[in-house]
C-alpha cells in the first residue's frame, strides 16, 4: 500500500515531469516551414548559392539594421560572404517551430580557427516563402563566467 507521502510525491513528479517528457508534434505546415528554412540556410549561408536559396524568399523584410531588405539584399549578403569569408560555415544547433515562425540557434564561424558567434535567427513564413527575418548575434568569448557553454 502506498503511503500518503509516496502518493503525493508521485503526483508532484508527474506534474513536473510531464511537460519535459511530452513534446508537441509539429503540424504538416510546421514541418514544411522547418524544411524550407533548413534548406534555405544550407543553400544560402553554407553553400553561398543565392540562386538555390532565393526560391524560398518572399518579400524578405529584414530587421537586421546592417542588412538590406528583400531578395536583392540577401544576394548582396551572400556575395559579401563569398568575397570576404569564403570558408564561413554555420552549424544549426537547435530548431524551434511555432506556426509560421522558425527559430534557429546557430554556431557561425566566418574564419576557421576562430570561436565565431552564437546566433538566434528568427524567420516568419507565409505560403511557403520567407517573409521576414530577425537575428541576434553574440560573439563567443574566450572565457565564460559559467561552465554551461553557449550551445
């Protein structure tokens, strides 16, 4: 027979553990948005192939103040990477999808041998096209005040 303490402990454990154990399944549209953004990122940022990546671009409203709006702005960014950082590579470490939004956690290294940047990229899609982009970029420091790492 279970003691009252054991019963309460079991209920509390279930209440706390359930959100961690249960993960929401993505809808078909969310799966599609995820695939679009991942291929866009691979084609554009890693392969630096604007033509292959551009098929995913809609209006492409850019919220990074250092980048131009629209597909032409993205093309210019890809040309900049090709010219200045031909060996740059971005590794996606986490992906989160919520409806029309896809959020990436990225470790971007522009030059081999450097620590690079930790980036959060947020994309909003509409009808299978990337309509908006936000990002937040943080240089990876040489030393950290904690042992947790950035990824």
